């Protein structure tokens, strides 16, 4: 994979984590810059704007969420949260505050690389809206509103199509329940998780997707849904 | 309720020592005296009538006698007044009414006089004795009210059930002249069995019956049991045994007993409530510690694990593309983070041992210099940039202590200093022995040039999971290190305190007895 131009900023107070991340990411051709605190991270961001930020939530000086907020006020650079915090609400809060994805420590190098690629691709996809989306054996023709899965055409309702489109557009990324509800139904339905669950259930049934062993839509309990990225 | 109070003995108080039995003569006198007074009154009336005979008519003299009868009736009651009436009439008819010197009732007038004497004596005597008994009732009531007031004030100061029982028993015994026992309900809502052991089996059974049925029970043996009925449940039983068998309490005293019982119940509920609040506070504290431990384990175990897993998976997945130096770095990460995990687990174990008091120092003769060495070596592994300056007195004797535990204290303190203080300035470790102000002790100080600890928190830092809150910087710590150091130093017979350093930093002062560990 050619990614020699891509610069990644790591903001984590743990020297050992930075050390292995630097080695892993540099070996894959990324350029790496580091920061050990939130303030240092923000100043590094200003001096050498990166194309992706890996941000630890438990920083010694500023709350990671505050750093995220500051980053978001300046740029829409993809931000991936790294944290040992396992609190689901914490994840949702970070994602809703503008983080693009979330990796819980401890994580493996391969998992991280896959997530980084997915986030970067989704981010670049955002900028150029494609008329036809492909994700593995799933094809979505946006202008004709046609969906084929494993070569067979699937008939979807308007809302089902919108959900599938949104997830596929962000393939590989987790989208929180409230983000999906907010985007497709409007702010007043942000908490109607049950509503969303019903639609996703119907969508899975039509795509012949087994929730226990999902091929397309994976559930992130307590957080949201993720379209599995088969392009990796 | 605490189970510790279950061991409380029975609260029994005996009646106060009864005074010596009244002398029979005094008793006789108190009974006969009113009649002697009555007779004297007649004598006085006769003498007075004799003196006034010249000026008064015979009929008027009866008024003098009648006055005597009234006075006797008012002061001494019905019996003496009737005697006084009869004798007055006799004296009058003998001395003044015609025929003189006879008791003959000659005329209807005489009969009327006698009648008047008797009626006056009876009415006045009855009234007077009623008034007097009412007065004594009023006095008794006032006395009881006073006692109840004293009682209420007394038990208000009781801080626990034992003290309350003591006060209640003492007071009830003194007031009612009886033996008193107070039994409490335990946490399982049963009457405490240990306390009722002072009673016979049948009495204990009666007390239990009283407790479960909330009913006043009189046992065969003379014990009476009154339930201590609280607003929600029965809190216990109050038992009394009058000193004279078969005697019963007057209604007044029964009311007094019940009034005292009610006050005791209020005091008992107050004490129970306070105990509950204390317990709740304790639970809250335990909960806080548990949460702190959980978050510490979650963070301090996971962080090194994240580095280890990350480094190991990088080695596995990208192995062929890595340069030798990178591979080496990753392996270093695995090793460093594994030893960090090991230290954390060691801390957890130490903490648990200290917490359970299972830490047994194994003392031997130790040269403190030899302990400092390994501690500094471990520190330079974790913090290669920090330097330690040593200042150890030449005349340092060998110390009888546990080298392993002491090394752990040294390392924890050096690690702490390195964590918070800048690497540019050295950490100073000083050891002095047999200083004039501390004979028989080694004094070890570890001083850094870090941000220091605010005076208000210099004792709290030794609490488990306490971490000094700083607005901008707080390097990763578990909040266990200093608590463990304190626990270890106490186990070694020494102690550790914090002072302000010479500059901004922290000065940890350890005192270690040169030989005290011998006795452990």
C-alpha cells in the first residue's frame, strides 16, 4: 500500500505505546510525529498538520475529549481514539464529539492498521461523493437507488436504503446509534435506538445477513453499527 | 446493629441497700403520738376553760373544746380527732356542765353538745386526712417528675447501648426499689442470648415471650418484663423484680416505669440511628476504595499490556519488514512493560499482605548500603536519565531488619521521586544513624526537586489510592506506592513522613530502628 505521503500524529502519554506505534506505522510507510500530552499534541498539530490523529483519552494534562474538541474546531482531520477506558458511554461521547473511530487498548498492530486504512478511505470518500459504492460483494448505485448483494438485487425501503448507504459510505467505521438517528431521522429522534434496531433488523433480513455472524453490518454493543470493510 | 455488642453481659442493677429496719419504738411512737397529742389537746382545752370560766358562759366554753378538736382533726386525722372529741365532751361535762363532777348527760342540750363535738371531729378529720393524702400524692408526683427529668437527662448522654443500659438499670432500680435488667435485640431481631444468661431459663423464656408479643409479662419468679417497643420494631426488653415478692407496683409507679421505658426507647433509637449512620459511612468508604482499586487495576494492568500486545503483534505481523534496531526496540518494550506489570502485581500483593496484617519481616544483619545499590539499579532501568546522589554516614552500623522489604520501600520512594521530579536535578538519598535526636535509629531521607506535596496532603498521601491532584500534570501512578511504603515501614518497626524539601520538592523521612525488628 502506498501511503508514504500520509502523516500520523500520535498523542499518548505512554512512551512505550508511542514507541511501538511509531515502529509499526513507519514500517507501513506512514510518517509519524508524537506528542506526550494534549497541549503538545495541539501544538504539533498546528506545526505539522497530519492526515490522521491517534488520540489517547487519558492524558495527563487535558482530557482527551477536550483535545478532540479543540482539534474539531480547527479541522475535520480523521481522529481515532485509543484508550483503555472501556466505558461504552465514553466511546459514544468521543464518537459523538467528532472522533472517527475507536480502538480499545490493548489492540494488535494488524487491527490498528486496518482501522487506520478504513478511516482514511472513508474520509477521502467523503470528499468525493461516488455515484456507485462498492463494499465487498455489496454494490450500491446511489443515483438509481439500487442495491445488489452477492450478485442479487435487493429491494429496500427508503429508510433501509439510507441506513445502508450511510453505513457503506463509512465502511469500516463505527457509527453511533445517535449519529445515525440524527442524520437520517433528525435531532428529535436521536434517542430512538429501538426504532433503528428494527430497521437494521429488516435490512439484515433482506441482505440475508446473520446478526450472529455478520457479513455486512456488525453490531458494536452499546455504541453503534459498523459496515464491515471487505476491501482490506 | 453491630454484632460486637452481642457479647454484652446482662445489664442488671440491684435495688439500693435498704436502710436499717425501723426501730419498733420509733414505729410505735409514730403510731401512738397523734393520740397522745389528742389527749394533750383536751388537757390544754380544760386548763384554758378553767382560766376563762370567770368571763365566759358555760355554753361558750364548748367552743374552746371544739377548737381543740378541729385543730387535732386538721393536723392528725380522723382517729385522734374522734378520741379528742369524746374526751373533750367528757372533760367538759365533768368540769363545767351541771351536775358537776359527773359524766351524766342530763339534758337534751348535753346530747346536742356531744353530737356537735362528734360531727365536727368526724367531718374535719375526714376532710383534713383527704387533704393531707392529696398533698402527699402531689409531693410524690412532683418527686417522680423530678426523677423522670433526671433520668431523661442522664440517658441523653449515653453514647452506646451498654452505657444506656447501665444508666437505665441504675435509675429504675433506685426509683422503684427493685432489681432491673435490660435486654437488647440483636441484628437478627432476636433477643440477645448472652445477656439473658443472667436470668433463669423460665425467666428468659418470659422475657422472650414479652419481646415477641410486645406484651407486659409477669413471671412466676417475680420478674416482670416490659417490651421496649420502638417505632418500627421491638428493640429489647426491660425487666424488673421488686424486692418484696408478691408486691405489686402502685398505679403511679407503673406509670413512672412506663414513662422511663418510653424515654429509654427514644434514647435507644437515637443510639441505633447513630450506629447505622456510622456503618453507612464505613460502607461508603469501602465502596470508594473498591472503586479506586478497580480503576487502578483496569488502568495499570491494561496500559503495559497494551504496549506488550502492540509490540508483540507488530513483531509478528511486520517482522520481515522491520530493521534489526526496530525489532530490538520492540523487544525492549515487551521486557520493560513486563517488568512494570511485575512491579504492579508485586505492589498489589504487598498491599494485600499489609491489609491482612500477614506481612512477617524476616530480619537479618543488613548493611543499608547494600540495599541502596539494587534500588538505584532498578530505578535507572526504569528512569535512565535520573541520577541519585548518595550521602551515607561512614559510621553506619549494621541494621537488624528485613532487607527485601526495605529495598521495596527504597525503590518505591526513588521511583516516586523520579516520576514527579525533573531529571535535570539529582535525587538525594541520605542515611544517618544514632543521631542525637534519634538514638537507636537510622534516619533515611530521600529528597527531590519536584513540585512537592501541599502541606494539607502530607499525611493523606499515605492513604491507599490517594493521589495528589494537580491541575496540569499528573504522571501515571497507582496511588499505592506511598501507602505500601508506610505499611512496610510500620511492619519494620519504623515509620515514614513527608516534609517540604529544601527547594520546591519533597523530602521523605524514614525512621528505622537499628535493632527493633529483633523483637518482631
